[in-house]
């Protein structure tokens, strides 16, 4: 199993909506399966009337949002904390705009407060009574900030939209997108937050969310991968039938050669492009997951299941695509050797 190395190969899902015209990627697989079927059975098959299974769905908001522990302080404590130069951040967070801001803004402000508190504690004399309260505040604030960070990444609506299945299909000649780019921007936002750089963090969060909301590339490649897996499973059965019946002579041999050429020239490059795209996203997604670990529970449970089903588990969509593609290549190699003999 290639843990995380084919993460998110989530994709090529046969959306299979009744009444819709075949999409470009689906049309390629239909043509390949029909040619292969004609070589094995002597007649082309109709496209499968049964819709292919949908890929795993990203969890709903109520399943993935983490509860944020509340950290409270009194007026006298706020006055004491003025020594730590955090009052402007606290005021910004407690303003009307701050109370209605999204998780990303709360992460940026909360991390800036925590950063200043840690610096303040380090600068205080050991006997200063404020140091004890600072240590308690920092301990209280870390779980809250962790939950906010989760909600600003895996729990965010923008990240969920990125995996939306209502996305444009991936065509066989589509260039591999930079799937890791918005995830890297999200990681940059968290890095800026940890350093107390509020404006830089807010800008990085905003840029990442804009890409997530507009491209929805995760969902498109998720659907694409499921489509590929479903097609390869059907094609594999046909290829085994060709090997068992020794279809190397007569009129059907021409169809077998056409299917082989179609696979090598169009289908195989499409499958390889899918794997490359998902492999490119894997390191960034792994870093994002590690940055949120240990993840808040139970919000992380649904995302963990999604992660396992799509790109991490031994029976994940990513692994199934990789295994089927290599097995399919082996079957064609064996077919060529059989016919050559």
C-alpha cells in the first residue's frame, strides 16, 4: 500500500446521471469498452445502463465542524494583559466584525494573541504573578485554537466545496492541475498565524479559499478516478475473456488490435495523468493533516473515514486505481505475447 502517495486520487467518478449525454472522459471509456467487447464477444455492447457508484462524499458540516472551547477573562485580567501588548487583538476579536468573522480570521487573531502571550511569559521574571496566569491562559487557549484551525481547514465550507461532486468533468486531454497549490496556501496561512502575522495570515486564508471555491478540482478528479476504476473493472473482465478464448485470429483480431491501440494512445495516458495529479497533491495534504494532528474529536472521525476511503486505505480509491492500471497493463502485455506466439 502506498500510504498518502496517491492521496486524493479521488476521482474519476461515474456520476451516472440518467438522461445526461456522456462526458468526454466517459465517452473515451465507453468507446474503449465497446471496441474491447466486440473483439471478445463479436458484437459491440451498449453503454452500461446502470449508473456507476459515486465516489466517497466529503462529510457534511455538522459532521466535520469541531466545537471550540470558550476562553474567558475578566476586566482586571485584561488590564493586566495590557503589559503583553495583546489588547488590540482582543479588541479586534471582540468587535462586532470580529464576532461575526469566519474561522480563518479567528485563527489569525487567536494565534497572534497566543504568540504574544508566549513572548510575554518568556520576558517576565520568574516571580511575577502574571506568569502563572499566562501559563494557564496559554494552556486553555491551545485547544480552542486547535479547534479553530481544524474548522478553518478540513472543517471549512471552502475546503468542502473543493470536493464537491457538482464539478466539471476531467477530460482525457485536460492538463494536470496544481491540486497542491491551495493546500500549500492554507499551510502558509497557518505558518503566518503561528508567527503572529495577522494580515499575512488573513490574506493567505482568503487566497486559498478563493481557489477552493472557484476550482472545485478535488471533486472533479474524484469523479474522474471513480469513472476510471469502474471502467477498468469492466475492461479487465473482457481482457481475461479474450485471453481465455484466444482471440488472436480472424476478424475479431482487428478489433482487439484497435482496442490495444486505443488503450495505449489515449486511455493509459489519461490514467497516468490522474495518478500524477493526485500524487502531486499528496505531500501537501499529508502536511495539512499533520498540522491538524491530533485532530479534534469527534469532528475528525468523518474526515478520517473520507481520507481512508479516498487516498490512504489499502482499499482506497487511489490504491484501486493504481492497482487496476498496473494489472491492466499486465493483461495487455500477456495478450500481446499470446497473440505473438
